[in-house]
């Protein structure tokens, strides 16, 4: 190409290059769901001579879709730029501003380009699960790009979330697409444990018929029966019992059975009765040697449920009556039963037991004598009985209203 003197002068000032570039918009390269590649002067017609401050400077400008004004998002001497952090499936408009060494500026034509659709991921699957959107769940799974067991940030698989929330149809769909029903989350819980605790019987039945194991333990050693008892859902517990789930499995922390958990935590009398009817050991001891009856509970009816069972030992086998009185453990057991219930024959057995002790005035670690505890609770009638055991407790029925309050 032959340039005349005037054209050569313009070239030296960058004007010729400005005119050349302003005719063409930026060229679109690779486009993803979050980025757009732009480049210009792909033919290499602009020559860079001398230091970079004498080169043409390029600025990529993006149009604001609300104000329809352009703002600069990149400035430099490069002939290439990747715009990142974009939204999926969105239309964007760009133009190039070219500035010469002398400060003269020209603008290229505007180029319009849309980002691609965001590829399916575990995030989309969990979003669909959480809102119980069956159609979206199937769409994600049919894409073939998402693992059906992909965990969320809490370590829950989609099946765990659906089982916990009670989304029966989603549970069926996920299992149909190969979800692993025996996977565990960070604390070792399975979808069966979560469904048992939440009380979703239909899901519990489905998971069981699909191969879920009753005896699988979480990291604390708790089984599905422990979690069903904690949840307090009678229909679920009854199903577990009828399906031969063990009722006396112990966790590996306090060595608590489901019945002990109920005794110490929820105090749910209906659950306790159901477990006892199914053969739960009412005299089993935890790592501290405590039985279900000795567990403290703020519920009024649980101690009576346990006391009604003939096999309950009011005195554990490894303790003598006097030792129990001295330690205060026996008083604690009877105090719980007496204080919260109107089973006044417990008073009689407690009083007779204390009268028979070798030293009725032995104190516990808090310097409280066993007889003093009983006298404080039962008041004058029992005091008279203690002084003279031949005097019967005739007015216990009158005292009943006091204890109910």
C-alpha cells in the first residue's frame, strides 16, 4: 500500500488507525453463561511503534439496560478482553472507544450478544427439591449432567431433604433415578432417620421397602428407633416395632436406649408406653448406672408410666437401700415420682423403706436427711406415720389436691 505524505502524517498521529477501527464493532469470541470474549483488529492492521504511551488506547464500554447509557468496564492497550460476572441468558451491548495519543476519540458500532443458559448443576436440583417442584427436578435429572446424590452445603443429599420435608413424590422420583437411600450426612444420619424424626410414615414405609436398614447408626450410635422416639410420632414408632426394629439399641455416648431418651428428654408418656409394651427394658442402665425411672424429666406423667410397670426396680441392683439414702439417688427417684403424680402408694413404699433403714437420719452430700425430704413433701400426716408406723396414712386422698397443684 502506497501512502501519500498527508496520509503518512495522519498515520503517525494515529488518525488513520482511528478511522480504520471505528468502522467495525468488537468481534465476539467465546460466550458462556457468565462471560463474553471480545477482541478487535483481528487482522493485525494496527502497528505498534515506539513506547506504549504512543499506542492507541482501547476502552470497552457496556450499555446499562435501564438508563441506556454506556459506561467503561475496561481500559488498556490490549486488543482482547473477557467480560466476566454476567448473568445467564441475558442480552448485553458493548462498544469500543479508541483514543489516540493526542486525545482524539472515536467509537465503534455497538455489538449485541447474549450469554448462554446456565448449565444444570446441583444448585438447581436442590432449589427444585426445596420448593417441591417435581417438573424442575425431573428436568435437571434428565439433563444427565447432575449427580442425583449431590450434597448441599450442609451435607444433605436431595433424597435426605425430600424425606425430611415429607415430599413423597420427590422421594419416589429420586429413588427411581438411582438415589442412594443409605448415604449419610455429616452427622451420620440417613434419609430414613430424618423421615422417622419428622414423622413421615409413608416415606418411612417406602424407604424401608426400598432397602433402608433399621439398624444403621449415626455418629452418636443412634438408630432410626432413637430418632423416631425423639420425634414422638406414635404411628411411625408402631410401624418400626411391627417391622421388627429393635427397641433397646444403645447409643455410643451415654448408652441410652430409646426409652431412656424419652425419659430424659421429651417425657412423652405415650411413646414410653408403646416402647414398654414392645418389650423395652425398663431396668436397663446407662453408663452412669441410671435407669429410665431415675432420669429427670419435667413431664408429669412419665414417671407414673414407668412405676406402673411391675418389673421396674425402684432400687437398682448394684445399690443397697442405705447407700441410696446416703447418696440421695433413691430420694431423687421417689421425689420425681411423688412430686409430679398422685400415685400416693409410692409415698407409702418410700416411707416404709426409709423407716426400715439402719440410720434414718443419714444425710446426703447436701446434708439433707432422707426423712426430712419425705416430711417436707408429705407434711404432717407422714410425720405422724414416721413417729408411729402403726398409725395408717388415712388422709392421703385429702392431700391429693395439694400435689396436683
